[in-house]
C-alpha cells in the first residue's frame, strides 16, 4: 500500500493506493494519527484502492468518527470492488461518498 498526502491549509487529501488489509491498515492508521491535528476537511481519494478488508474498514470508520468531531470527511473516487464492500457493510449509509 502507498499513501500520498496533499495538505492545503486546513484541508488534507489522502490517496490510498493498493490494498488496505490487515497488514497495511495499521500503517494508514499511524500515518493519519498525527496528520489530522488541525485538519477541518479530509478527503480520502480511493481511485487506486484495489481492496479493503475489515481491518481497513475499521481504520476508515475510526477516522470518520474523529473527523466528525473536528470537521468533515469525504470519500471520493471509490472503485466498484471497494464500493461493493461499502454497500455490503452499510458504510454507504454512514459515510459521505462522492463519485
């Protein structure tokens, strides 16, 4: 997995590339932990995310909860395979997902 961050003032865009699974989810969680301080708007760009496991979903959910307290989070450019997982788990009802 690769993580690319693009800050812009109090906005942060994070592109997640590859697979977000049991092995890589802790890396994303750790990477976001300190970088979300002072962020009002977070965009998760999932254009190149091929796969997400339950561990990855947990990181996305915990990030969503944190951002709900300090601003907003939008998920953009979700691939069909990842969208299927979001649909099956009910994440489409919970998260702000844009095409």
